[in-house]
């Protein structure tokens, strides 16, 4: 199931204050990137918005009623603690959505930097 294009447009409008955004595929949904490669949000195929999180942001998301991204596997449910739902109150409030996006940007930037370092290490090993 693909994400509804009209909903994706709404999500882009919600986060437009983040500057230029890039969309990409993620699972059956869409990833939303700022700063080139920092994936700060994801839209699932069911239309749920998930925000990048880490130890520094998890408590704020939980206090706002957010839940972890989960999906089913043969072995059972898998919880992804680095993605949490955008609080319901932010779905129609660009100012609040922007607050959460800005909160999610540092964890997204850290994850992107680690991904770049891992890629560089892999390339360095391949050229030895």
C-alpha cells in the first residue's frame, strides 16, 4: 500500500518551515529528509507520521502520548525505538509540527553522520 499523495503533500506543508525537504521510499511509506540526508520523519503506508527519536527526545515524545513504530515479522512484533508517532495535536498545527521536527532533527543528523562514517569505513576496507 502506498502513501496517499494528498496526505504526503499535507505532511510537506506541515514541515515546510524546515527548509528544503526531500522525500524517499522507506518500507511501504515515505521518508522525509532535511539537510540532504537527515531523515527526521517517516510516513507509514497507513498514513501515520513517525518522527526520528533517540534517548534525548524519547521522554518528550512519550509525555505527548507518542508511541514507538512497530511492525510484524514472522517472529512477532518488532519495535523501532528510534521512530515515534507525531503527537496527534500536531497533525493540523504546522507550528507544533515544526516544533517536533526541530526536536527530531539532531537525532536524524547524528544517525546520518554515523551512516556516512560506516559507509566510509566500508569503502576504506574495500580499497585495501
